[in-house]
């Protein structure tokens, strides 16, 4: 019986091992690059936290190695600007902006996505145009309108009003509602449900990823906002934390023994809520319940 030649298959195990080794090297390189990127991204946070806990802080990055840590910088900055009051002001402003953004954003986004009315395209085009206008260009007329005409200086409503409607949130909700199956809305309308009922019972339960994303994006903006609160608040008891830290840097840093550490301590307090919010809700951003409402 004649033996069949081995042919090309004789080199298959060697090629398989070579391909596996190549994939392994690629995976190692990928994780090394990602790890280096993560370290570069996290190092400023590490330096900020450690610097806020040291007795003295220098400009040398190598001095960020923890030694002699203390919480005196937090006590010092709290005595200079009252962290609790500043945090309360930031929280009130941020929660107010957040509630207005979600209410108006959901209503406007649903209307632009699901309702048919004359001028809908013009409204959407105007929405996109507004996103290209920097807020700084509107600061002066808004200041005259809100502070001089409405008399809302040193007032929470005056701080919230310019950010009550977020065009980015409206766009986000519109795009999300457009992706939902139209059969769900048609079935609800056939059952006699009105649009607000459909929005509350059908659209919103499936729009949780969009709501959470809008919450995070909206939270970061007013929480870190400096320019507008700085203009409309002259009373230190009404200033949010970002403005209070700027005032500390300009006028009060000479009142503490370690001004850099105190400033870093205030920055840690300012950054903590945003970081905590992201860590808590990050797993929800990629989830979606759209397909759960449609039977395959």
C-alpha cells in the first residue's frame, strides 16, 4: 500500500505554535501599553491626594512618595473657606441644574424624536447651532439679564437659570428615543395612551442608559463651573467650591502654613463626588433595555 505524502499539513503544528506565540506577544504589548497609559492618567490624582496629606508640599514630582502624612491641610482649608458651606452651594446648584436638564431634556428629546409638528427640523437645526456657540459669548448679555433685570445676583436661581436647558442632553435623548422600536409607541397609541403616558411608562424605563449618561455629563459641568458663579456671587457664603478655591488661591493662601497642600486638599474634595459618581454608575452606561420590549 502506497503511503500518502505528508503535503502541506506537515507544517501545521509549527505554524499554529508561531501564530499562538505572536498573539501572546501582541496581548502582552497591549496590556503593557494600557498599563502605562493608566499610570500616566492616575498619577495626577495620586500626586493630588498625597500632596494634600503631606505636611509640606514642593514642586518636585519625586517628592510624591508618601511620608509624614497628615490631614492638617483639610482642616486649614476648611477654616479658610468653610468647605461644608461651599459644598452645599455646589450641591444645590448642581442638583437644580440636573433636575432642570433631565425634565426639559427628556420632554424636548421625546418631542423631537416621536412627535410630528411643523418646524421640527428647524428646531433641531437650531439645537445643533446652539451647541456651536461658546457660553463665554453669552456671558455678558446673560449677566445683564439675570443680575440687573431679574435681580438674581447672589441667588441660587440666578446660578441655575443659564444651565437649566442643556442642548447636549436634548440631543442625547432625541437620538436614544429615535433608536427605540416604533412598534412600541404605535401599540401604546392604539391602546389609547397619551404621549406623556407613553413617555413615562414606555420610553423612560428603557432609556436608563441615556438618563445616567446625561446625569453624569450634566453633573460634571455645573459642579466644576467657575466663570458664571464667580460673576453672579459676591457673597462668600453663596459661592460654590470652585469659586471658593479660587478666592483662597488669590486672597487667603497666606493664612495657612502649607497653602499648596490646602489647595490640593480642596481640589480633592471638589473631585471626589464626580469620581464617585462615575465609579458607581459606569457599568450602567453600556447597558440597554431596548431589545427587552420587542419579542423576537
